[in-house]
C-alpha cells in the first residue's frame, strides 16, 4: 500500500503539471490517445496476464516456474509486435472509433499521439510479467514501487518540454521502459527471473485460456472507457475539456481505488492462490476477511470522496495556474468525481471478488458477469449522460458496480461458502460510521472555513486537510463504538 500510495501521488503530480503546462487542446488529444495502450494493457499486462499467470505459476516448482515465465515473455513479444504494427497503420481508424462524429478534440493531434504512445504497451507487459512473478513469490516491494519511476520519467519530460504534446507521449513511453527495467533485477536477485528464449511450456495453453476470459473482466472497464470517450467527446453535449475532465475524475478515483482496494486485493489474491494450491480449509475465511478489510477501507474513503469532491479537485489542480482552457476541465471534473465516491466500495468488492474464480480456474462466471455488466453500464451511459451531463456517466458506474457486487456476493456464498451476512454486517457498521464521520467533518470544517473566509485555494485545501483529519478520528471512534471488529482488535493491541 505504501508503494501504491507514492505511485499514485507521483501520478497525481504528473496530472497537476499536465493541467498547468499544457493547454486543453493537447491534454484532450493525449487523453484520447492514452486510452488505446491502456485498453490493451488490461488485456496483455496488469489485468489478464497477472491474474491468469499467478495461480498457474504457483502450482509449478523450481526451474519449471522460470521456464513457464520465459515462454510467457515470448508470447508477449509476439503479441505486442503484431499490435504495434496494427496501431501504427490503423491510428486514424482507431481515433475515429474513440471520437464522436462531431467532436470537441483535435483529431489530427490525437492520431499522432496514438502512434507515439502505443510502444509503451510492450514495456508495461514486461513490467506486468515481473510483477506477476514477484507477487506470486510474495515479494511485493519492487512491483509496488516500480510505477513511481514511470511517473518520475514522464514528469521530467513534461518539465523539459512544456506545452509540447508529443513529449506527453514520449515521456510515458520512456517511463514505461524504466518501470520494466527496475523490476527485472529484483527477480534476478531472488533467483526467479524467467528463462529467456523459451517459446513453449506445457502450462502455456492453460495460461492463455485463463487470460482470454480475464481479458473480458479486466478489459471491460477499458471498453467502457471507449464508450465514455465517445460520449464526452460529443461537441453537441460537452465543451472542449470534457475528455480531460473525465480523465481527471477517473484518475482520482483510480488513485483511491488503487490504495484502498487493489493493493489489499492483490495481497489477498496471492494468499488465496497459495491456500487453494495447498487445499487449505481456511480459504473461505480468508476470502471473507479480505472482503471485510476492503469495506473497512473503501466505505469511509468513498464517503469522503463524495463529500469533498469539489475542494479536492480544486486543491490539486488549482495549486498552479491552469493552462488555457483547463478551467472548464476542472469544473467538469468536480461533477464527475462525486458520484464515483459512491461507486468506490462496490468497485473495490468487484475487483476483489472476481479473483477467487481465477484462483479456482473457473472462468465462465466472471466472463458472463463482465459481458452482462459491460453492456448494462454502457446502456446506462447512453441513457444518463444526456440527462445528467458528465455526472450521469459516473452515476451509471455507481449503479452498475453496486449491482455487480451484490451478484458476486450471492454467487460466492454458494460457491465458496462466503459468509455474506458477516460481510453485510460489516458494511452496515462501517457505512454508518463513515457517513456520520464525513458529515461531522464537512459541517465542522466548513463552518470554520466560512468564518475564516480565506482565499479560494486555501479554503479548498483547508477543507480537504481538516476534513480528512476529522473524518479519520471520528471514524475510528465511531467504528469502535459500533463494534467494528478490526478497529476493536487494533485498539486492544494498541
């Protein structure tokens, strides 16, 4: 979680500099172009690859593990070479797929940036393979901290070439290479580096079979991003800057989700994989503990995101003077972020509760769910965005995530004996504590700021900082009073 926090914080700094150093024309085009490698990253890297690779790798022993990883490197090299050729040739058609017919984005610049950004995919694929090996060995340090280097290199490029859109693309490509390179020495030192040059392994067909369905589940979010891009790039509905605004909101959402849900989910996933391989009877109890822990983190974080969306966005992106046109993007980002706070607990549960299916190598259920909820969410986008604006896209996400989490809980109750009642009781207790704590924080700190009447940026920063402190303290006290088990155990130890 510490590495993820620094990674997300450095990513946030990258976004602050993007808003301050680049006009909205450049940021909109870059956001659109960045969607393309991100889509395939979910399929070939941090989504499908990692989650299909780990359970198979854990069932192998010694050098057989390294041979399997080496064969996966060969597969990734071939797949990335084919996709890169297609992206370079088909960039104009790809951009037309992402853009509305009458768009608010510079199409020619977007095409150029697609071609420049796409090579980052191979670097991120190699990084994801290293992450899978190290996580499977329960070595979490290097994978958690490697993404920081990507952000550092990208920031250096932006500061060196401010306002030049092509360096937005080249910076992330160079950063992706650095992210991959930093993890491979960690594998060599641990003696678990892939045996390069291998093109085949007996477990490869099973890995590819598991990657295919996981591509549906992890790629669903990126497919929905494509739909969202077409909606927010519609010049009849939104002004220039809407593409940047939606990206800012989802980035802040991903920051919170990564810290409070994805990091613990990855740690629990590695443990669940080992328990399944050992045939341990504690699998169900561990699954429940992970769900409870993620709710403990995401419910207060989600409530705070909803309550403090406006001051949070303005504190971050108005710290420096915004570049031309970015004021519109900031205002729209506020509207898009608040509903995503409501979506956060459900999104955390969905991310976690899909993993037991892959640990057990049962792929039909998550594929069916992902396809169904992708279509359902896209339909909600189309219905709600024209009525509620950019917030409608985020509310659609919250509704769909909530329903998907309920379905997964019911499914795992039957499949793994998950104690849904215990999870629901945790959600009730933590949810009540979260709402009371955030309300107290918003009212008390808001009254202080109103009486003090500082400058707008100082007011926003005070609301965020003071509200965060009050929320944490009040939540801890209320959670203890409401008998949240994790907080009671922590108090007993402390």
